[in-house]
C-alpha cells in the first residue's frame, strides 16, 4: 500500500485511469456509435462501483479488520470518494452524449420516472463532492455534515443495488454485482452494531 499514491496523487491517478479506460473502450467500437457510448457508460458505472465500494466499506473494515491496510483505506476515503464522483461525472457526460445522439435508443423502454433514482443519486454525488472541501464543511458544521454524508452514502448504495437488481435477469456479472453490493451493506451494518456493542467512539462519518 505504501508504494501506492496517496491524497491528491491518488485522486489524479484514478481520474487518469478512468479517462484512459473510457478512451480504450470507445476506441474498440466504430467512432461515435451507440455501442461505443453504451459500453463506455457501463465501464464507467463499473469503475465508479469499485471506488464506491472501497469508500463505503472503509470505516467498517477498520472496525472488523483493524490493521495498517484498513486504516490507510480510511485515510484515503476522501480522495477515493472524489475519484468516484469524477468517474460518475464521466458516466453522466457519456449518458448525455448517448441521449442526445440516440434519443430513440436512450428512451426505448425508459420513462422519466425511471430516471428518478439515478437523478437523486447524482444530486447526492454533487452534494457529497462539494462538501468534501474545507469551507462548505465548516459552513455545515459536524452534525449536518455527518448526516449528509451518511444519508448520501446510503442513497448511493441503494441506487447501485437497484441498478444491479434490475439487471439480474440479464445474467452475466449482474447477480454477482448485486450480491457484492448487498454483502457490503450487511458488512457495514454488522460493523455499526459491533461499534455500538463495544461502546467505542464511532469512526468519523458514514
Ligand atoms: C439519471 C441518471 C442516470 C441515467 C440516465 C443512467 C443511465 C445509464 C445507462 C443508459 C446505462 C447503460 C445501460 C446499458 O447499456 O446496459 C447505465 C448503466 C449503469 N448505471 Fe447509470 N444512469 C444514471 C445514474 C446512475 C447512478 C447515480 C448510478 C449509481 C450510483 C448508476 C449506476 C449504473 C450501473 C451500476 C449501471 C450498470 C453497469 C453495468 O452494466 O455493469 N447510474 N446507466
């Protein structure tokens, strides 16, 4: 873990990897095609999911598996969270290009109502990213900040759960992805309960 970048270096490395991955996926399809955009949308959802899981589980892992690695993960949580927000911004830009370029495909079998969970997810991503900086954090105060970050994290976990759950009938990796998100939620709840039973001071936020 020591050899890995930390802080802003970690953020910029993950952001660069996300852009490289997106470019590589787009390059494997005919330029500007719907398939290219859809594949890149799926790829960025998956890179976001990986970073979200680490951010979501950081405090639970410190409780359940204390050690240098989990503490390091918790220290880097802010940068992982911001890298998740970056990856999901790319997801959003690609969705915009897809909806603009191929409205008939984008709206096929989709209603405005179906976009509500994703839109709420984006609202929380924006709020969590903005309040990851000093000035807005001070403005909110620790109680509100904690409430917002905890609520936002659970809402995003819910959106991931729902996105994967809807796709379970498609088979492939979707049942595994849903099981991963579900197991992470259970693990987080167990850690919360363990902290309560130990009467320990809770780890900061989430
Ligand atoms: C209104 C906002 C959103 C729209 C319109 C949207 C749209 C899409 C589209 C078109 C796909 C690709 C579908 C396909 O070709 O199979 C997709 C995949 C996905 N999106 Fe989004 N999305 C939104 C927000 C979000 C948010 C906030 C999250 C999570 C926090 C999310 C998680 C996912 C996941 C997990 C997938 C599936 C990835 C996979 O195939 O493994 N989306 N989304």
